[in-house]
C-alpha cells in the first residue's frame, strides 16, 4: 500500500475513535481558542494530569485575553510557578497584548496569522486553528511523530527537523474535514495507546489494521531518536540564609535562563560545609547553625544542574544586597523557579 493511501485510510477510524473515546478535559469543553491556546502552552512542558489544576487556576484568575494582557508580570509568573519555562508565560502576555492591539481582542483564526504571535510555533498554531476552527492544518508534536512514523514504519530520526517537515507535509495532504478531531485523535492515541517506551497497546489500537510497524514487528524500534548533543552539566550550591525568620533571595538577571525570577543566593560550584563556612565569612555573616538540605538534580533542555543546598541560621548579618522575605511572601509574591523548589520545601523556620 502506498504511504499516502495508508495515511488516508487512518483518518476515518481515528476520528471515530477519538469522538467516542477521547477524554473529557477542561480545555476541550466549548472549543474556545483562548482555552486551547493556554492548555497547549502548558502541555508543552507538563503531563495532562498535572496541567488540569494549573489550567483551572489560570483560567479562573484570567478568564479573558484582556485579563491576560493586563496582568502584572510578577503575578503572572506566580500563577505559572511550578510549570517552568517562564518565558512561555511572558510570551503569553505579549501575545495577548498583540491580540488586543492588532486583532481587536479576538484570537486570529488561521494558523498563518497565529504564527505571528510570540510563543506560538507551528505545532501550537496548527492545534489552535484545527481544534477551534477545523482548519485543515496538521499539529505535529512528539506524540504525533511517533504514531505516524510507526504507521508508515519510517526509521527516520524524529529529532531531525527534516523528519518533522516531511511528516507535516504528508499529513497536510490527507487532512480530513474534521481536522481538529483528527489532530487530537493522533495526540490522544500517542498519549494513551501508542506509547513511547515499552510495548504500545496495539491490540487496543483503532489503527492496528493499517500500521506497518505492527505488521513488520518494528514497534519497539520506531521512533528512531539519535541524540547528538550532550547537555552541559553545571554545579550549584544553594544557600538558604535565614535571619530573624526572614529568608534571603535575589532576582536573577534580566535575560537568559529563568530570567527575572527569584532564587536563593547561589554559588556556581558544589561546596562542602567547610567551604560554606568560608563563604559566609567572606560575606561577613556569622552563622548559628548550618544544616544540609540535600541534593537535587535538575534537567533543562540544554543543561543539567547538580545542586546541593544548605539552610543557614544567621546570628548576625551585616550589609547585604539581598531581599529578606517572609516565608509567605515566597508563596505569594516572589516566584521561585522549579530547580529551587525542593530546597524551599525543606526550609524549617524556628
Ligand atoms: S498499531 Fe501499535 S504501533 Fe501502530 S499505531 Fe497502533 S499502537 Fe501504535
């Protein structure tokens, strides 16, 4: 069977399966493009189950695009705390402001126009326009790449942009009129049945009769992923300094990773207790006690942090450039990003 015929043949069973079996999720009610947009950005970095609560809280706080365009940045980052990749939240606000100014407060309908908005790439543009308006454009993410490469038994490297381009082209040629259900069906199948690791549940798959990887026994070999670049590893020591019940924090740089977020004072290597004491001496701080808060390994897309944390009860702090915040303020005002969360959790105030 030709590849195109094979893909053409999956459209009907997939749409029927999705309409019957697709999960009921908060952002799927009503097909509101604003809701789809927010959920898709959240889903880029977090699993569906975890996104549900963040999504509900976000929409409750910011029910309209206008609310998003007008929210203060720190409140927005606080609302986004726990989801990571804070630039995505900033881009949401920028895009909302652009929608207000250029599109009279209404989300543009076509994928082509959506691509002009900050933070909206091809996948998100396709997802919004197809789900909300049934525009016949594909939305190719990792799940979709896996499913389609298995259907056609392609061993091309899914980490290569060329592979994604080819799959997008192939799907464009066979998009049915129920474009939204088709795209969501592919994503849902990838989430629930055509799983990445271990064996996919082919016996439950509505596409099993059309799947070449299943026919050839290649489901465990496909998708092919050739990892070329190694992540850069960095060491950090996180010092949670406490003085009269207040905790020292500082704002990160204006640009770069975790820009403008707050962190505990951090040293760019792993220190022993002896070295921590020397560091405190350099800062002119007398410590009552030093307690190890354990270690944490944090993985970003291009780097990894090996972190160790210490809680320090200060006896005396001379001049300092840090912000001294009450514990509640760390929850309410100052967004502390994910890599620091395990240490924040372990803080013990006396
Ligand atoms: S038959 Fe198996 S490998 Fe093929 S699409 Fe379905 S679950 Fe994936």
